[in-house]
């Protein structure tokens, strides 16, 4: 096997095997040069791998939903709900086997929406939604949902700024960019590589 290099990325639709990781489209990637790859190094505590798929679920199994054109930086971590047996409302948060079923609390699905960018070594906590076009700064810990086209950073992550004025964001969202057929999306790539919302709207209107 050839040595991995930072110029090459792991396409998630080609590598992901866990049935609880849902990949939409064929362009989302992970920068896998420095570790064992997306499923082994990034996604933590998610049932459905070769060992845990044999287990009896403690409750509803959460899923990781990844839309198209998602960029995931090196050594990011996405925590899932499989380890949510530490009850902070009990006197002891230790996961005693005798009360494991009662201790388990499903945090819900985690969503990485189209065109978002997860920075290097960022951590996404369970049940969080990263909005379309949002950016998570390197090294951040995201504990709450991130709005579309918003940049967050820090521990815990807080809003740094919006990428565009709110009126422009609403116009972008109405275009449903990441729902377009691939052949249409490819036609508007030059318009996506700019900040001219009028041209983008007109380009989508004139798609053939």
C-alpha cells in the first residue's frame, strides 16, 4: 500500500461500511493522512461496526448523517451516543453493568449538512447539527447546533461571525444547492466559486 499523503483525501462514500453512517452524494471527504481513517479514528462510540453490530442495543441507536460536499479536517472527532451511560443526574456517573440499560440516554442523530467544513482536530458532540455551509474552526468543541453559513470556534464553540449577511444566507438556503442533481451542480461550480448571489440565482434559474 502506498504511503498516505496530505494531498490525498478519503472519499467517505467509498470507505464507510457502518450502516449507521449515512453518506449522501459522492464528494464528502476526510483528510486521513495522519491516522487510521474516518471510521476508526473520527467516528467514536457508534454501534454498527464489526464488533458492536452483534450487541443487543441499549436503546435507539443514533446515526451520523453526512450530506454532500462536506469537508472534514485531519484528526477531527465526532462523538456518537454509544457511550452515553454516564448519568450526571445520578449520584455516581460510573456505568455500572447492573443499571446500564436505565443509564443509557440517546442523544439523537448527528447531522453534517451540505458544504460544511469541520476544521482540524475539532470535536463534534453527540446529537449536534452543523448547518449548511457552516465552518467549525480547528480545535473547537461543538456542543450545540451551528446555524447555516456561520463560523464557530473555541471551547465550547461560540459564534465568531456569519459568512454572509442574513439576507444573503436566506437567499442561498432557498436555492437548495445540495439537493440539485449532480449534473446541474457541476454547471454552477464557477458561480459557487464567487460571492455574487445575483449571478448564482440567475444561473440556477437558467439550468438546463
